C-alpha cells in the first residue's frame, strides 16, 4: 500500500536538495550551487530502481536523489488512511510539492498563523490565495486546515481568556472569521504546552467551546499533542485520560512522535519504531477503532547530526566552540555529507532507522540520523498495522 507513497518522498528529497530548504528560520544555510541539482523524472518507482533497502548504497542515493517517478501509478494515493502534510512559510517549496502531488494528501496544513495576546491573528502576509485556488482545482477533496499557534501568552493572559466567556467567544469568532475569509476546512490548533497544561481544565473548556463553534460551521479541529512519554519513566504533558476526555469532540489528533533523541538528551534516533508503537497503544486501545482513526502519527522529514567527538568530552569546558554538537539535517545537508565524506551507514534494527557515521575535515567524528526510504517504509507499514494516519513535518 505504501510503495508509491515513497516515490513522493523521493521527489520531496530532490526538491529540498535543489531549493536549499530549511527546518526553521534560524537554520538557514546556503549550499554551493551545483549544476547537478536538476530534478528529473522517471517511469520507474523507487522499488523498481531498488532504492528501498536496509543496506544503504550511498553512490546509488547520490545518483538517484534528484529523480522521481512521474507515472500515473506513482502520482496516485495508495496509503489507505489519511495523510496530513505541514507546509512552512520558510520552506516555501512545500507549496510546489503539494501541487505536484495533490492526490497524495488528505489534509494540508500551512503553518501561517499565530494567535497573539488579545486574540490578534498574525499571518505575516503568508497566506497564498492563488495557491489555495490551485490546490482546490487539483484536488477538490483535499482539506486545507492551517495551523494556529498560541504564541506570546503568559499564564495570567491565558487564565484571563480561558475564564471569561465573552472574551473566549470573541477570540473564537476572530479565528472563525479568518477561516471563513479563505474558505478553510478547519484548523490545526497548537495550544497544548507546559503553560496551558498548568490550567488544563480551563484550557479544555476553551477547546471544547472552539470545537462546538467549528462543528456548527461544518469545519474540523485537529489538536496538536505531545507524545505521552519519551523514556517511559517520565510522563509527558498529554496522557491517556486527556485523550479519553477530548476524543468525543476533537476530530483529529496530530501526535508529535519525533525529536526523541533531543528530548532524552542522547545521541540516537529521531523517531524509534517501538516508541511510536507504544505511544499509540498507550493513548488508544486496539479495540477503539474510531479513536485510532483520529490519530496522525508524526513522521519527520528531517534529521539530526551529532558530534560524537564533542559529546564524548565529559567536561563542557573542553568543548570546541567552533563545532556544532547537534545540528539539524535536511536533504541538501545529507547529500553534501554523502558526496564529501562517504559516510558508513548501518541499519539499527531496534530503532528501525539508519545511522551514518563519518569524520569531516576537522576530524570531528559525527553520527547522522536522517530518514531513509526504507525507514519511512517501515513507518508506513506501522501506521497501517495500527490503523492510524500519517502527519508529515514537513514537505518543504
């Protein structure tokens, strides 16, 4: 079912390599231009080209990273459940990816809006009206649900909003006005954090209010939630009783099942297979099919690169300040490292991720964790087995 989805992933891989996209505004890098960065198409899938393998072939990746399958079969959606793709304004080629593969996605979530104190909606002039029109023409069934992030609020402002019915409804009305203006199909709400959890009952009251208003307008609400745990010893901010409380009035949940290693503060995988599985099974029983189908498991299209040399120094005062101990990796970083240093990669069975080790010109020994076609294929299979959906951060 997921085979042809991987052809989209290879196309994404080629686009971000060519267009030098970034993870965030602070991560921007400017790779050297290369005349080899020309996107090509093929009639053969990644499986037919034998690119989906636990034994990574770096020369084959370098040869094929900018070639994607353009056959009708590859462009169609084969994954049986829903796919939500996030698109960020700082990685604008995600908008082009969506237009190239419009049938692959069930939901698109442009990361356009912040809800600031006094419920001022800030979009940074990011809303792309022509793109919205194009997407609806290319796929009239796709649902466009922009992300709204509560940003800049302190506890006092949040408490004042959540406990004042008039202010709360006014805030909801402002949000819905934005949805109506652009004929959006709903909202992805990012509000669940350490600040708001300290007043959880009041926050849930607000979310319920918002959900009711959206449903009256026949619009959907997708709630972004953190994983229930990282190391299984320390409970996360979102627990099973929260799911039980919310599932009756939330349409979908986008679970952030990535950034595992950086949260447990160790060199390791971005999103270990067994951890994803445990998170889903902890939140929703196998028998609860309806709620399972409400879950999107987060799938990272980025990675991290760790300096083994620096991390092995127990004394922080001995760290080389010119070396980044942990740095984000996107496709063009991965290709640059592969071309320059010929990393040695192996498959970690426990994590179901590839680890690539190399030493750079500074003799800095590094370990790079970046999603391969094979690791993503395992997560597609897992999503099918668990009967959940996929959320990609992000397609730019």
